[in-house]
C-alpha cells in the first residue's frame, strides 16, 4: 500500500474525498488510497442547529467526522436533567467514537450549535480500516482513548464532586486542545 500520507497527497485525492478527512483529523497521516476506500463507505450528513448527532444513553454505531460547523458535547445533569456543556467541537473532530471499543451507550450528547456537516462512517468500516492498515491502530486507539478519558473526566468533574477550579482548568485545557 502507498505510504503517502493525507497531508502529502491532498492534491491527488478528489475533492469529494478530501473534504471528508481534513488535515488534523484522526485520519490524518493514513495512506491516501485507504482514505479513498474509507470515503466510499461513508456518507455526508447535515444537521440543523439543535439537532443531535449522537445522544447520551442511546446506542450508536456511527462515527461522525465533523467537516463543517460547531458541535456541543454535553451531558445531562443528574439532578435537573438540563444539559451541561463539556466541549465545543469543530472540523476534524469526531463524535460517536465510544461505540468503536465497546457496546455501551454514549455518555454524552453531541448537538449541532450551527449548521453542521459530517462524514458518517459505520463502525465496521473503521474496524476494516484498522485491519487493512494495522500500523494505524495504535495512533487511532490512542486518540480514541484520549477522547474518552477527556469526556469522562469532564463529565465526572461537572456532574460529580469536582471543585470549580478543577473544572475551569480542565475546560481551559480542553478548549486549547480543540482550538
């Protein structure tokens, strides 16, 4: 398989593929031919402001690569049920990743803030990608675990017993990481 990375091969990839996997996304660095095959398995989706991409507590089998717009990652306050913002995500970020490693329902809701366009991939397509390009597995799993840990830590601080200073520090660190 070609070792050309996404960053090096952007001109060789037809625009319909290029737009789905922006530089800096979890897919950056994967061989261009693999990205072209992955793009064939996915589909573009559009969400209106307020519409949920993934819902807390509802099993999900789709990974969304955000290509345009902004998305709120939120969880329900256990007492009031009102949404609590965990992160704001944008192009290159993904939602629906938790279902890739277990069958648990998501612990957060991803809701469009603006009009949002995503490229949706079925979890088995991601599993196929990791089988075809095993060298991508450690980096992909590391990014996946980092996101899950980040969301779980924010959720615990915001709905658990975290101090205001801890919450503010974690929110600031998360905002910098997603800037």
